[in-house]
C-alpha cells in the first residue's frame, strides 16, 4: 500500500500545470531581488536626468549645475598665461558678444571681467547684453541698463538724496549744511553699491578678471539722473527737519 501511495504522489507532482510552475519561478525570482543590471540602469537614468535638468535650469550654460573642474577652465588658464590686459573703451567695445571668435567682457569701475561662460545672458539678445563691451558701472547702481551704459558716476548720488519740500521752512544755512551731509552719505551708498558688484564678479566661480580699462576722463556736464532712479528718490520727512 505504501508503494502505491508513493506512486500516486509522484504522478501528481509530475502533472503540475504550467501556471503553477510559472508561479514558483516568479516567487523564486522575487526572492532573488533586483539584479546588478537593474541597479546600473537606474543609476544611468538618474545621471542622464540630472544632466538634462541642469542644462535646462541653467539656460544651457552647464550640465553639472555650475560646477567646472579646473581642467575645463581653459579660458582662465589662457588669460592667466597672457597676463593682465589693458584696454581702451574702443577696444573693449569689440568684446560685446557679436564676434563669436572673441570672449565677452564687461567692466565695472574700470575692472574688466570675462563673462563668456554665460552667452545666453550677456551675448546678443541676453537680458544683460547692455553690459557687454562697456563699463556700465552707473547702470549697476541706478538700474537703468539702457540709459546708463557709462562709467561716469557724477551725480549718481542724487538718487539717494531726498527730494526737497518747497513748503518746508528752513534757513538757507541749515539747508546747505544738510545738503552737504546728505551728499556725503549718498556718495558712500554709491561707493558701497559699486564695491558690491565688483566683488560679486571678482569672487564669482563662473566669471574672472582679465584686466583694466585705461583711465577715463569724463568732460562736460554730468549725466542726468535716469527716470527710474529719479522716481525712486526718497521723500523728505517733515517731522525730521528742524
């Protein structure tokens, strides 16, 4: 009888359906977990996605989220080997991005910086193309990109001096003294704003210093304060006057 039962059991196992065999095979694969090839595919997908996202986020400027290994900074190495450049304003104008064989330069307070790594920003059609090929120090302070493409800072401090109140009762001596004090303070603010932008480009990991502009002589009357800066001038507080 025992022999008969063994034969029946063996017959039952040998007649298992294909579905049951597939289920057992799938269960075995599940126990084995993710394969090395699957992990490799996931890593490749993540890397490609990161590179693409960096490219679109930085407007095509970088696929490494702004990181540049030292061996890719050939422009900086070349500039260092050439030494400091001394350019006139006419020579600087050639580096405005229209000539693709030349780098893109901007100047702040007479210091020239290479911004070629951001052609979408400083090249033709870019939001800051007005700064390319010129010393636009005044525009960095006033915010008038189109009107103030100059390094002439005369009168720029007016944007920080409160507008006079024609109905204010104050002696001429007191008005003059107050004007002198406010002018000194306003010039300090202009100086601080210029220094801020010069340090921004000087300490940038993307841009680098390449030289200096020849000293500029600004003759004639000072530039008028642009409309945007004029409208932003503070109003005098009557309660603070004596």
